[in-house]
C-alpha cells in the first residue's frame, strides 16, 4: 500500500464546487480526483521536458538547421511564390 501524506492548499471556491460535482458524477473521492489530476499534470510536464530535450539534441547534431534558418527559408519561399 502506498504511504499517503496530507496536503493543504487553497483553491478558488468555484473550482472546489466543480470538483465536488465531478466526484459525485463519477462516484469517486475528492482525494482520488486530486491525486489523478496531479499525476496527469506531472506526466504531461515530463513528456514536454522529454520532447524539448529531444529537440535540443537534434538541433545540436551536425548538419541540422537552426529554427532561425528554417524561418528564413520559409520567408524566402513565400516571397518567391
């Protein structure tokens, strides 16, 4: 069993009301809803960090063009059309 610790925070009243309503509709506890929401957000942030790291690694590879080069090429292409 996962050890749990209490967490205290303040949120807007409207958000709390919406959370309570969602829990009632879904038949879950507020603790479950908050835990899942935090985990989902952490997963999203981890994915964003991984994608950024991959992009930065790719830009550092020999022969890869910079974003500025890409924008310059797109401007030139549009001006010739």
